[in-house]
C-alpha cells in the first residue's frame, strides 16, 4: 500500500467523495462490490466478504455504530 500526503480540503456541502490513492490487490477487485462491507479507521481498512447481497446488507444494518472489533466478532459468530 502506498501512503500519500493528504491534500484534501475539509468536506463541506459541496464535496461528497474522498479518494485515497492505493494499490488494491486484483483478487479484491474481482469480488462483486455488493458482496463487500468496508470499514475504515485512521490507520486500518477492513473488507468483509459475504456469500449473498442479503447477508452483506443484514451485516451492515446489524452492525451500524459498532467498532471494528465488535464488527469482526459479529462476523465471526454469524458468517464464518
């Protein structure tokens, strides 16, 4: 992964996307986006992969507001 200096302006009502330049492994790119749930913090990006869109959506609904470790535990208990 390549880290670049953050040259982004603070978000306001006119900006709705932040792009961070990095190299994503091809095997992740090949997975249908509707099967992936993505979480980030200031130093981590996590991608959970599901068998169905329904599972992914349920995971997203059920883990709203959870921190990474709680989401991981939920995933391990219900989807592994």
